[in-house]
C-alpha cells in the first residue's frame, strides 16, 4: 500500500519474513496510514510488506468498513484470474481443507473449527470501475469487488461456504473516498 515507503519498512530476517514485531512497527508507521485500521495494517501492510500485488493502492483514497459478507462467491480474486465462479480459489480451498490433520496449516484448521475467518479479509470495491481510471498503468481489474488481502482465508472460506460450513465472513471493504 502506498508503494511501501522505504522509510517505514519493518526489518526482515534472512528468509524474507518480517522481523520487526507489529506492536513496535505500527506506532511508528500509523501516522502515514491514517485511514488504515490496525487489523488491516497487521494483516496486509506489516505481514505482506512489498509482497502484495496491490501495494500501489494509495491508502488516503480509501475508507475501510468492517462488514459481514453475505456470499464470498461475489468477490473476484487473482487466484481465479478474476473469473466469475472462482474455480481456482474453490479448488485450492478444497485442497487445503482435505489435507491430513497433521499437515493442515493453521488457517484452514482454525476455519474448520470456528466456521469463520481468524481475521477479516480485505476487499476492494471496484464496482464503479475506478481502478482503470486511477491506476491505468496497473493490471486492469474488473468492475467488481476484488480480494486484495487474505487469499488463504478466502480460498478456504469460499470452499467451506460452498459446502455449508462457513457461518460468517468478515470483510474490510475498501471504498474509494
């Protein structure tokens, strides 16, 4: 987000993982991201610093509203090449849910137990097609709601929703101001 300003970057270890704890980094960075809720900063900015394909989005241009999303299939994702139906995301979610319990990552294990996301996903409201106008140099996104953060949660959730095993999907909706 905001093209990841170098002066705000957390430290990384040799594997590329963020070394600076969020609780140390966020007090230093939050004044530069006044519209970004703490949870979004933790899950998107801090955990995915310089690794998000949507890092060019400018935070001051958006507000973030926490919503309960009625049907995940209405969200488009890069995982499914933004196609209606989300076949790629559904397949990956099924793979994650069907892993042997000892091999299952934390996110699908949590979601199967609690029937909800461990943290809300982040969705860009591009229903008005503003992305094409505001970011013409970037990949063209469809005029739709687009997943920008939380791909493992989304993939697992859309599959669990398809089999009736997801009770609630919390979403931070990014809406253009």
